[in-house]
């Protein structure tokens, strides 16, 4: 559970770092958008690294990456609808469902574990 919580919070920061300037930063010079994004991303790294360290062993490396991608897309859906005011359409929902199916297959079966 700590891994999932840390991944969710870290992805909130990363989503704002990568996409937040799209709404308000158009008047900024590119260097400013990059600098602000890097500052926000630092917070993301401070949460994502511990999330992966805590989760490794409980999850395989593959599972951690797939979990992170599902969290990223889940956070982005909320961000795009609420912050960017974009509408979600059927093709996006179907795409996310396919990624959800990928996550199911990654976690539904026993992992062979990390090789030594």
C-alpha cells in the first residue's frame, strides 16, 4: 500500500510538471517552463524512488513499471478532465481499458521473479 500511495502522489507531481504549463504557461519562455517543470519533477523523484524501493520484492520490476503506468494514466485522466478541461471520448476509454487488461495479465499470474 505505501508503494501505491507514493506512486499516486509522485505521479500527481509529475503530471503537473509535464503538462501543467500547457494551461497557464504559454506566455512563458521555454526556459522558464523547463525550470518550473524540473522543480516540480524533483518532488516526484523524491517520492517515486522510495516507492520503487519499497515495492521491489513485493512486486517484480516488470510489475512495478506496469503499476506505475496504470497510476500515471489514472492520474492523467483526472488531470485532463478537471485541469485541462478536456473531454474524454470512447476511443480513449477503450485504450485505457486495453491498458487495464495488460495490467491484469501482469498481476494475475505468478511472477517468475527477478533473476540473480
